[in-house]
C-alpha cells in the first residue's frame, strides 16, 4: 500500500465514528503464538480440525486436553503485542469501536479491550460436561483430564469446536456490529472458518469500507476495499497513530 493510500485511509479513520475489527490467529503470531494453519501450528502432527471437535473429545478427552494444555503453556508465557494494544486504545478514541476475535488466547482482554466478543470462546475457561458450570482456570500445567470442582464430572475447554454452533446472542451482536460499521477491519485471518469468514462480505454489503491486514492474500482479499500486506503489530500502530 502506498504512502498516499495509507494517508487516505488514515483520514477516513479520522472522520469515521463506527469501526469494527475482526481478528484471527495472525494478530497473536506477533506475540509468538503459533497460528492454526501456519507451519508452526501443528502438534504431534495432528491438524486443529482433527482435535477441535466434539467427536475427538468424546473419543479421547485426554489427548484433546494434552493439546489444549500444550497451547495454554505457550500462551501463558506470551504478552499482547502493539497490534492488541493499539486495538484496545481504539476503544478510547472511538466510542463506537467494537472488536470480534476468533482467537481463544485471551490476549485482547489482557491488552485492555472491553467491547470485545471472543466468538470461539476462551482457552482459560473450562465448562463442566455435566452441570455446565463455566470457570476461569489458569492452572499450568492442568491435571489431565480436569474434573469439575462442583460435581466431579469431566471438564471440557469452554471453546466452540468445529461442528458446534456459536452462542446465538453473541453471533447476533457480531452481526449488528459489522452491519453498523463505517470501517470494518479484518486482521490476521485466513478467511477459512465459518461463520467469521463471511463477515467481511456482509459488512461490505451493508456499506462498510473493508480493510484487510494480512501477510498474504486470502479469500477475503477480493471482498476488501483495500488489503494491506504487513504484520498486524506494525501495520495497526502505523494506521492508528504513531508509526
Ligand atoms: C458453525 C476454537 C453452525 C477452538 C475454532 C459453511 C461452509 C463451510 C463450512 C462450514 C460452514 N458452516 C459451518 C462450517 C463448518 C466449520 C468450518 O468453518 N469449517 C471450515 C474448516 C471449512 N464451522 C463450524 O463448525 C463453526 N460452527 O458454523 O455452527 C454449524 C454447525 C455445523 C454445521 C454447519 C453449521 C464453528 C467454527 C469454530 C471452530 N473453532 N477455534 C480452538 O481454538 O481450539 S476455529 C480456529 O480457526 C481458531 O479459532 C482460529 O482463530 C480460527 C480461524 O483461523 P485463523 O484465525 O484464520 O488462523 P489461521 O492460522 O487459519 O490464519 C492465520 C492468518 O494470519 C493467515 O492468513 C496468515 O497469513 C496471517 N498472519 C500470520 N502472521 C501474521 C498474519 N497476519 C498479520 N500479521 C501477522 N504477523
Ligand atoms: Zn460439574
């Protein structure tokens, strides 16, 4: 993206009031967390789609928990990067700035984002498979498999697995936020996983100016009004304030 294109985008942001951003694993890559489909994202040669499913958990809860515990150990040592931090700052500068993340690592909340929906859940929360109680559990490492402190039954990660539906209320709020946005950012996502992968097209249809930030082209690129090739941790601060 040229200097003048960046300047044009920056002035559009100055005059905008309602901005929504959708992030994926790419924004946390700059904090050292492996992405899903990047080469460093594999664990014991399993693909995420093979482990992040109710069937995998029913068949072998210990292996699924080992994968989550491996990810929790990595995430526990990582911090929000300038991409997370500048998006959190946007809440103060734009009263109608909203953030939707596909990530379960909790780094946006750690960076201070509050108008935030973690649409695929949070890796630091567990949910009881019997009594349904949801708790924050930051033990590293976890006893595997962890059991409910209330009823003793098996706990599962409080995340949305492939084949599971998202929380309907949260999904409705995401729709309202993307329809209402004058500018819709899509940052660090391969645009593969539904329904998040459809958000950019919906926002565009509702009249948003869609800005993609990614290292490489994705299926979202042709739906975007502009697509910036770059790291989220460098590009977001450059667009929103000091470079
Ligand atoms: C549902 C939580 C109703 C668990 C995750 C319609 C069409 C086709 C398929 C479907 C469909 N509807 C439903 C499906 C099935 C499925 C699906 O989408 N499958 C895909 C694989 C085709 N969807 C569902 O099941 C969803 N449920 O729709 O309910 C329903 C139910 C049944 C049947 C029909 C409908 C639920 C999906 C939720 C899955 N859970 N995570 C966990 O994390 O353990 S998804 C998982 O992938 C993560 O959340 C992750 O965030 C997400 C998306 O991946 P990305 O974030 O994009 O990460 P990725 O590695 O792929 O890409 C990183 C990108 O960053 C790259 O582009 C890279 O270039 C870029 N990058 C890297 N570094 C940087 C960078 N960019 C900028 N800066 C950098 N430094
Ligand atoms: Zn219980």
